[in-house]
C-alpha cells in the first residue's frame, strides 16, 4: 500500500511522517510521530480527548485528515512542559486533583491552553465554554474549571510559573 | 484502500467525483465514517479553492462559502445575527472544523445551522453552477454526490427580526432536542411574510409552513400567536431518539415556539 509523506511542525520541531490514504491526524501523531499524548476516545467529535492545536486553534485530530496539516503547526500536551518545568496548567491540574483516570486530561489541557493563549483573564463561564467540547466522566468538571482558573491566575502573576511557556 | 485527491479548483474536484468517491469538507462527517468503518467510498476528493472560504455581501443577500466554519461565522461582523446559532454548534474544536456546507448533510438531530439558513431564504449553489432552494435540497440530500460551493441567504433588514432558540439537555454544549429559527418582519405591529423552521423535528430541518400561515398578519402577543401554537402541535411527526421521544417533542414544541415568539426567556 502506498503511503503519503506529510510534513508539519510538532511542538516546535520539524516532523515528517508517512500516512495511509484516509488516515487521521491522531494516527499520524501517535503511530507516525510517536506522540502518545492525544487519545482516541469516541472517534466522532463528542469527547474531545484527541484535541490538538493546529496553528494555535483547537481541532479534533481524530476527525482531521492527516494530509490536510501539511506545512502547519501542531501543538499537543507533550509540548506544554519545558524540560522538567511543568506548564502552569499541568501543575494546577496536579495540585487541584483535576485528573482522576486522566484519559480526558490531554484534551482538556490543550483546550485550556487555547483559551489562555488568547484570553489570559477568562471568566468562569468562558472556561466552561472553552472545555465544553471535552467530556470528563470522573471529576464532575469543577476541579478542572478551578485548575484552569488557578493556572490563569498563576500565569498573570509577576514571575508566574511558566509565563513564557 | 482509500486514496485522497486534492484539487486547487472546485470545478476540477467536481469533475473528479464519481460513485466510488466522497467529497471532504470540514471532516466531521466523512472522517467519522472512516473511523467507524462505515465508508462506502474508496476515494476522498477535496478542494482548496479559496472561493469556498469566502463570505461576500451581494445587495440584500449574503453568499457564504461552503467551507466557511462556525468559528468564521462567529468572527465575521456582517454575520453577527447568525452568531448565536454558530456558537451552539459543538465545542470550540468542532466549530473550527464544522462547515456551512457540511451542516446541510448532518443527520437528525444535528444540523442546527441549516435551520437558521432555511428561514433566511437559503439557496444552495452547487459547483456545477446549479442553484436550488435549500428546502428542496435538504429533502433530496440523501442521494447527492456533488459539491456544494456556497449557500446564499437573505440579510434581515433588522437583525432583531431573526430569532433563534435551541433546546438541549446539557449546557453550554448539547445536541438539539429541537431548534427553532424565526424571521419575523413586521409592519405596523403585524407580521408580514414570517418564516419559521425547526430542527430535530423531522429527518431534516423543515419549514413550518402551516405555522407561518397562521402568523401572517398576526400581532406578536398571546392572542395573536395562539393559532400558531395549535398548528405546530400537529405539523410535525418527529423521530424518536435517545434524547427525546416523538411524543415528547410534539408536546413541548408549542411551549418553545411561544417562548421564541414572545421573547420569554431568551437564550438556549
């Protein structure tokens, strides 16, 4: 079976993979590029655990044809931390027990990052809206919303952890 | 084995379509079919034609390219009256992908935007140059295997004449129990050529023409809309689904129509 080469930037690094015809971006990331952070959930656009940023905007990687990201910039949860320094969102999720089984966390974190990248001071309703496409069956959402609000506050504070991440 | 063909020109893409192929828009329908192994195609045809993402004003109408996303509608100042509709389609990631053209093919109970386009005199412009009334197009969409190039709609003179209500089980994102769009131009306090459409009340979004007839010349008060509430209870025979039974949808349709017409409790 012939494969198609696809080149893109993954978390700031030039990346190239070969994909089967019709392969989705999630497969290209997990099997091709070895980034296991985005997860396969529903496969139909309901759960949001496969969410990645394409050119800074959240997209569902399981519903994105891999070939359409040629030359574009992809960000995943794997790219949030810098070395051993966790992103404030990741730290807030840990501190606030915002992850239980953790399966939704990768998508939640990416959706939250997309929000904070454009809106550093979101209201609680704006946070709820930002993660409205991401399902969590464990937490009841409140710890996740609290964690995103806390991370936003951290990032706004002088010298806040990971401000430039 | 699936092959992907990408064409810079929409006419080339249209010519390449055949019985073994499907056109890929935003991906939320075709990629889902692939993920579930439900595809009956071996070729995916797509186009990067820039006309597909354009929004242009044409007198009293607006032409919206088929690849325009819900997020693009939200960001466009001339489409502010449609923003409440686009905002209620999925979460942010879905809105960055879901397209105007794709919404016309979303199966029950999805396809909220098409409900709004119906009341705004939506017309479908195909890549082969044909033009169709949206209601006719929706009724015949099952066997369609062409390319929708754009949808044109009338621009309400007074944006407040356009009203929208989506009823869902969860907030802020939820699938429609039903959605209602209304375009309610009035002269001297009486409705003139009102248009009402409902989503999730049939296999496709549909105009409520019996309701529209009762509203012609009516005043927008409890007495004026009474016949419309009676008419809507009997016009639709909605499908059962996991969200609501057909009976339930029929029972609550008059309540939600009243709320929309009398502006009782705006929002979703």
